[in-house]
C-alpha cells in the first residue's frame, strides 16, 4: 500500500465560516445548502456575491426554480437580502443581471425568528382565551 501525504490546507483560504446559530432557525436542508453556498461565494469584505440561479443549482444539484424558492425563503427569514442588477452589453443594450446577494448579520435573523415565535404564541393565547 502506498502512503499518500495530505496537502497542508490554509484554514483561511480553504474554508468559510458558518454561524453556529444557523442551526437554531429551523432551516430545511435546501435552505441550509443555498445559504452555505452563498457564504462560500461571498466577498468577505462586502458580504456580497452574484451567482446565478443556474450556477447555484449546478453546484447543489437543484433546479433553478428550487433555488429561487430557497432564496426567497432565506430572504423572508432575514438571512440574506437580494437586489436586482443590470448588465449593459457592448451594443449598449440593458439586460437583467444576476441577483446581488448580501449576507445579513445572523443576529438579525435570530431576532426575526424569535419575534415570529413570540407573535405566534400571543396569537394562540388570544385564540384560546377568546
């Protein structure tokens, strides 16, 4: 048996951080996958990236529509924000570009999650009392 030495990996270069709190938000596997991919692609200084639905889907083995659904769910949960972009061709024609994704602070998502839980509990209590 031949011995293969593993290459040394740079912990900053070859990895990306995933916040521990992400597992407290009740995300499904698809949401977690898309969120992880966006973190992988983000610029660490601007917290933004521009992958297309097709690119994300190809990397995660999902259809464009499935990626779009998970992106919308992540935005609803305040984990990301999206912004439409435009591209100008050489001939001067304006076309729609990829979405610009901004990874939001995890604290905002946690606050939103707990706020929704609180409102749901109040609503149930009012319903039970009435």
